[in-house]
C-alpha cells in the first residue's frame, strides 16, 4: 500500500 | 504543529544539548554509551535524508540539521576527542542484536516498499531501541551522573510528548501513523523504569544508583 503518510514530523 | 509536538522537539533538543555540553565542559564521556550515540546518529542520518529532497519548513529543516550535526559531534567527542575517558568496558551491549532485527522488520513492515520509506521505517524502529546500550551500561556500572540522568529524562520525555501529539493529531486531523505510534510506545515504555528512579531519587537530590 502506498499511503505513505506525510512526513512533516521530526 | 501543536504544543505537544513543539514541546517534544524542544525536549529532544534540550537532551541533545545537555549531553553535548556535559561532554564538552567536563571533557569526559564517562558513563556515556558511545554505542547508543552511534545508533542515534544513524537514526538521524537515515531519517533526514529528505533534507535534500523536500522542503517542509525552515523549522523542520533547521532542526534536522541541528540534530544531525549535534549527534555526529557527540560521536566524534566520545570516540575521538575524549576517547581516553570512554568507558568501553561497560559499554558492551551487542548492537547487532538491535540493528539486524530492526533492519529485517523495516523490510517486512513498512508503509511503502521504496528506499526512502524503508530507511525512514528503519530509523523509526531503530530509535525505539537505541537507548538500550545506554540503559544497559548504567545497569552494569550501577550508577549514573546526575547530568546524564537529566539527559535521559528529556530524551525519554520527548517521545512521550510525541505520543500525546499523535493522540491530538488523530482527534483533530484524523492523522495517525501506526508504525511511528507503536515504535514510540515501545521507546517510551523502555524509559519507565528509569523515569521511576529519576522521580524517586534524582528529583529528591539523591544520586541515581541501581541496586548493583
């Protein structure tokens, strides 16, 4: 599954 | 961004700065696990590769640069500049028992089978156990310098605050990342024993000494 969550966290 | 995540990032930054200052000021890395510091540097390098590919915010990019540079500087101080004070005899945790399972798991359980995503997943899993060599070293020496306990307190607190941040984000934004949450839970649970000792001893002015 390619629902890569947005990487806005450190 | 919410207050819990900001507090978590500040707590993380405070921990990293405390450690760097402790080693630099006392010119000694006694009681510090160099292995954990290598693992933390690896965590940052594998997680922040997107520093060069995507720009999220000035805050995000500058914090990543600070984390990477401080962690590499700490490894340099431990293994090179103040190598003479490095207590290798007590820093004996077999990190391969961490890196190999974490590496395998990041290939098996991830959001997307792409290099960047697998490296990010590896970094998340590795961070959750990276403190083990340090906790193991304290259990072997039976004690820890007070400044080291403050470092550990803020380091443990940071991911605990992130757990609250994820509850907040799920409730208000419907955002949640199971991989980060589960790893964050494991990471925070590993500190529970230390937190208990920290609150019952260090905060009462006693030295942190484990029943050897």
